[in-house]
C-alpha cells in the first residue's frame, strides 16, 4: 500500500467522521456526465487549433468554474471496456471486460453498490454498453448496446421502451425528470448522465444540420501522415478517413432527401467527383462538421443541466464532472476512431466543478487515469474504497494538494485484435515525457514490436526512438517500469 493510499484512508476516516455529523442533505451530490468518443481537441477549454470555433460554451463553464485535468488517460481506449473500468476501478484484465465483444459480470463489486450501501441514491441514464441488468443503481434507464441516434429504445428494470426524439435530448429529459420528480429528496445522490454522442456515425439533431455549414474547419498538420518512423501497427491499421470512412454510411452522401444538407453533399459529390487528397479533405470537413454538431447537442444538454442546478439551488452542494470514455482522432495521422496508445485516443477530457473545494479556473497536470474514477466518487462521499480497486482517489488533486509521492507512470493495454479497425494488441507505459509501447501477438512481425516516444520533442509521436542509441538508457528504464507496473496491477503472464 502506497503512502498516499494510507494518507487517503486516514483522510477518508476523517471525512467519514465529519460526514457523520452532517445531515444527509449536506453530503455532496455527484453528477457524472460521460460522453462517448468526445476528444479533448473538440472542447474549447482545452485550447488547440479548433478552439476558435467556440464548440462547447457550456462544457467550458465547468472548466471556468472548476478544474481542467490535462493529463487524464484511459487504460484501454475503447467503449465497453472503458465503462467497465469506470464501474469497477480495475484494469480490464481483472474486471474481465477486455474488448467490446466480451461479456461483463455485473455481480462483481462496483462503486455504485458501495455508495448505495452508504446512503446514496444512485442513477444511471444513457449509454453503458455493457450487457445485462445494472447493479448498484436505484434507477437505471440505458440504451441497449450502442443505442440509436433517433427514436431510441431504452432498457430499464421494467423492460424495453421506445422513445421519440433525438438521443441526446431524450437522455437530458430523462435526467432532468429524475432530478425534479423521481429521486428521493432526503438522500444525497450519484447521477450518471451518459451520452451516446458523438459516437460514429455522427448523426446530428436535425436542428443543428446547418451549424458550421459555411466555415472551413482547420486541418491537423498530420492529416496526410505516411506513418514513416513508426512500426507495423500504425501502417496496417484500418481507420483512415481516406480508406475506412464510408461515404454513404458514415458521411451520408447519397442520402439526399433526409435533409437539405445531405442532399447538398450528394450534389457536390456527383458534380465534382473528388479523388485523392481532395476527397480526403472533403471527407474531413463533412466528418468534423457532423461530429461537432453532435457535440453541440451534448453541450446544450450540459447547459440545461447546469441551469437547472442553479435554479433549483442544487448547484452549491453538487459536484459536476465531465469526461469521455476515451479520446478520438480528429484527422490526426489521417485517422478517426481510437484504440491506440498514441495521445489523441489515450488521453481523455476531465473537468470538475466543486464549489468551495475546487479552485475556479485551475489546471492539473498530474497523471490520472480512468481506474481512479470509482475511488474518487467514493472519496467524495467519504466512503473507503475496497482494496481490490486499483486506482487512487484524485480528490486531493482536485483540492490542489497532490501528494508528493503521486504516481509517475501509467499502464495501458488494448486487446481487440483481430477486430474492427485492425489495431494490433498492445500494452505500454507512459510518463509525462516518455512513452514505451509493445505491440504483440498475431500479425506483428516476430510476435513483438516496440515503439518509444519523447513527447517533449515529438508531441505528435511521428518518430519512434526505440532504436536510437541516445535513448537506450531511457528505453531500458521504461522496460523495467513496465515490468513493475505489470506486477503492481497483477497483469497475467505475457503473451
Ligand atoms: Ca467510446
């Protein structure tokens, strides 16, 4: 057990005893807003080359009134597994949800069950992408699997029910209805609002189809990456805007008639018939605009929720967080999708507003990971985390008091190969400056291929320095660190 684990336990005891003196109404409420595939590059508060588009005015309020985490990472960059980590606070190899195909055992421990036992009312609304009945939630109303953008079905304890409307609006309405009319008002609550958007195939609400219509979205400098300087995995993936993104199913070309904007796409395609780089540039614009339109509905949802918290007087004692299940490629390296341990999909946004505890407008750059979320929720409620959870509460970081011995490295592992987008299996270790990745298994030459990046000198990860003699000391040190983390997190024997 680390020193900060012991410290946080002591702090937990202290907080628990303090909470014991508080009435139930004074315990903090927790609202967790989770989107699917929302990249930090498309949140205004994170800056970057898209910032001037003013993409997320309401989500940005959370950064302005709270803290922005700049080094929040996931342990396995894919939807279902990321949600399993969120619930259990354990890496994929221990919670059993390695990829999107495998099942999830809801009987195992999760933070919501513990909160429930400690006087919290718990609710889960929206996308969870885990099979089976939810456990630990007093109220749950979730999308089956990936869910649909329009007129989506939802599954609750009562069974399946069809809803009319656009999915982000339906989720928002259900959330507000629960807050206003359905919850027990004498208990603190943990409410999870999980959006489907902006997941592929990026279908916006009809009312947003003309937003961004007349502007040119800036391209990332690596849109035409040729993957020189990296190994087999980067060369052989199947996730480029050029080859993988589909004109009809993803970009709705030739679907004229469903909306004026889609009809315009079809007309442009038939008249100009773009090819090569011109086609990639055109597809990039369509992709980004649809994606950002989906984000706009999510942002409206956040705005409505924050407004209600103000009106109802709940905001003062309610912690609000915003996060995504992983990052996403916005054309960097010519890609969309996620999966890789490269920064754009490995990193995820995390914002927290917590009146009187988190300093408004603050930024944290410590290494945090989605394995930390479950223990963080428990710490917020003043409840001890079970030993089996593998993260650390980031409550001290939120309060501006990062423990001196806070972690210096993170472990990552992606498993879904062969599978959609053909990203080879890999694991790795990252620090603030360096990253070591080991691709392994089927379709990796000799069964193992390593990459090493200096993020300070090469933030876009364009050239692996694994074979550069100048970095051999760091490479060897990081290999030892990978071995140490494998033991620490109880990763099964290498394959
Ligand atoms: Ca996702």
